[in-house]
């Protein structure tokens, strides 16, 4: 604002001085013309040979006076017109001076912004000659601006990254360059900009140092690859180890079953049953670990084959009946008549989920019973399976946690009833892979209800 005020003040002083000088010159000329005319007229009239006539003198003086008045009026109007024009020119000059000052300040701000930017900024002509660089580019290049301007300097390229062309014509690409401060990754944005008509376009390049981001992304990618490799190695190890363990374990279970069919003393029978029970628990644990490993590796395959709902529910009930009778519990099943007889889905995985839920219900129930109910779901072709029990129930703060890996409601449950905490986690993932969901309603001491809702489209009877 100080520079603008000084410019306006100088312009006003110049205009005032010019107007004063013009007024003085104008007054001097009028005085000289009037004085010369009057002196000549009077001098001639007083001459002896002039033939002085008072009437002619009065007429001539009146005529001259009229001419002088007309001239003065014309001159006054002319001067007034010139004064207005000079005033308009002065105002116009003042506006132009202010605009010029604003443009200069804007240019200085833009140049200062370019030069102080942390990003690299360089402008090149069509042949690659540098016409502008900012301080960041100079620091990265290790050269002064005077040495860069007019040259065709470019960084040594160590590695070229991906390149893309935006709809606006801007080219975006990453480069790993050798700079004065060491190898750096720069994300460039290059565009051609035409400044004046008739002149060739200028290439504007803006580069941002993304070395930290790029190195972090590469480190994360390497860590992800290592984690995936470790996960695959773990899955292979579990598959191999479980196969090697299940082979002798099947022999133990088979021999213990045969042993129980022979004549044994009550004490020997107790020992043989303990061996078989321990073997079955170990077999269940191995199967859970294998399923969990398959799910984590994304290798859990689901089939879509027709199967009978009634047969599936009856099979699950028959398998769990001995365990329920051993604890003097009632077990019941109900199949809604609105459901189709045959549906399409993965019967084996659905059986696994329902067996796990119903088995847990029997495990955590000491009196009362367990019910397995199948009803139509809330969505078309959806079937809802409910497993209800009158067991110990689950606290509200533990209902979400039990679906996590190796988690149970509390430590006392793990000590009292055993288990690895994998069954519900595996069931939850299987149901989600089938496009369904698991819901839980429970209160401590009032039992629990697990609801499994999965899409099972109707199929032709007997799979035909």
C-alpha cells in the first residue's frame, strides 16, 4: 500500500504542476495580445494623420471588445473541456498505477510461493531448456539457480515407476532419482501450458518427495508377503501333522472300540472308555484345527448339492441322542411344514455347524433339554435353524467375544467344561461363507438360543 500511495502522490503533484504552468502561459498570452492590440489602436488614433473620428473609434472599439469577449468565452470553454479531460486522464492514470502495483505484488507473491514450495517446481521449453526453478529443485539438484536457468539439467534416473495419463492431459508418474541428498522417490505431475498465443507451450513439472511413503509401502508389502508365506507354511504343517496324527489316532479309537466289545472287568471297561473318550476329543480338536487352517488360507470349499432337510435334522438328533441321554437331558427336533423337503446347499458344512451348536448346548446344560428347530427365514429361500437349551447361559459382555478364535465366556467355563474356543469361531466363518449369519440370545442361568440363518433354495425331490 505504501508504494501505491507514493505513485498516486507523484502523479497528483505532476498533474498540479502541469496545470499551474499551463494557466500562467495562457494568462500571459492573453495579456500580451490584449495589450498589443490596445496600444496599437490608441497609438494610431492619436496620430495627426490618422483622421480620428469618434464615432468610428467607438464602433471599432466595440467590435474589438466583442471579438475579445468571444475569444475569451471560446478559450474559457476550451480550457474547461481540457481541464475535465485532464482530470479524467489523471483518474485513469491513477487506476492504471494501482492496477500495475497490484499485478506486481501478485507476481511477487506467486514467485515467492513457487520459490518457497517444498515441492520441486521446474518449467521447461519444448527443447527441455529450463526457464524457471524454485529453491526446492535447486537444493535437490545441488546447483544454484543461475547454473540451472538456460540449461537442460535433469536428474539421473535410477528406477521408473508406474505412469498414468489423466483426462486433463497431465502425466503422472513416479521416479527414483539420484539427487544431491541421496536417492529419492519423486511423484511427478507434468503438463503443457500455453502462456501466450503464437508461442510454444511450456512444460510445467511439479514433483513431490514421496520417499518415506514409498519405502513404507514396500516394507508393508514385504511384511504382507512374509506373513502370507508363513501362513501357507503353517497351513501345510497343520495339514501334514494332522494327517500323521490321525492315522495312529484312528487305530487307537478302533482298537478301544474292539476292546470294549470283549469281556472286561468293570475297572478295565472304565479305562477303555476313558481311552476312547480321550481319542474322540483329540480327533475333534484336530478336525477343528484343520478347518480353521483351511478357512484362514481361503481354501474352504463349499458345495451346492440337493439334500433332504428332514434327513439332516434326524441325523443330527440321532448322533446327539446318546450324549443327551447320558446327561439325562431331553432332545427334540421340529421341522416347519412350510419348508421344502429338498434344498440345495452344502449339507456337510451345515451339519458341522449344527452339530457344534447342539453339542455345545448339551455340554453346557445340566438339566432340562435341547431343541433343534427349523423354520422359514425372513428372506426368500432362507431357512432359520434355532438351537435352544436350558443351560448356564452367557453374559451380555461375553456374547460377542465367544465368536472369536480361542475365546470362551470366562475361564471358569474352560476349566469346568473344556474346549479350545474354536468351534463357534469356525461355525461363524462357515455360515458367513454360505451367505448367512449367526445370532445369539442368552441370559445367565436362563439358557441360550443360537439362530443360524442361511439361504437354501428349494431343489427337486431326490435330487432329480
